[in-house]
C-alpha cells in the first residue's frame, strides 16, 4: 500500500491527465501535493498542452505547495521540478514520490529511502484497489495519446498487476 501522502512530478500529472484519471490521486492518497514549480510548468509554461487545461480547474490549486530550497546536489543532478518534488517529499516524510524517469526514482529512493512510483505504478496500484480494470489497455491508451511508455514498462506493469 502506498504512503498516505504523495508529491507528484509533471510527467505523471500529464500522463494521468491524458488517461483522464487525475481522479486516482485523491482515491489513492489521503494527501497529495504538486510543487509550485511543477504546477507552473504544466499549467502556465505548458499552456495548451496536455494536463494544463485540466489542472486550471479549481479542484487542483489547493494541492499546490511550495517546496523548501533543494539541496545543491539535487539541483546539480535533477531539473528544478524534480528537485522540488524530492525536497517537498522529504519535508513531508513519510511521503511517496511520483516521478516517471527511472534514474530520478532511484535518486529519490536513495535519499532517505523515499518510496517511489511512476505513472504505470499508479495505474497498477489503482487496479489492485479495484479502481481500474485493465492495466494494459490504460497504458496502451496512454502511449497512443503520445505519452512515452516502453514495452518493458508496460509488460512489467501488467505482470505486477
């Protein structure tokens, strides 16, 4: 079972938006947070792109939160949004990090053992809790919508479900 809290990066926000499943966040987590910089990247800088229109809905801004200043080592290894996600999760620990890139998940996990998942992992967790029926269909649908998911990720997610 995932942590009661989660901090989500832009990739999974866009992925869940493309799948029409942003509703999974409040269904899977008692609290979930979007760092301000990530929200800005998706909604303002990403205006007109997937996720931006859905996140302007009044339901989402209350979940936006500022991140503490990231450690300089995180800033050196990650983009500002990813560093903000990990820093905010550390400040809210215990807290899950929702980030898609495998290397970034590894960094997050290696820092204080933060639990991590990506978009595919959220879809699998939703399936396990009876919130989603067909993992393969959902992931293939995401890929058809332009969201990058490798065959290996899809197969691993289906096997985990």
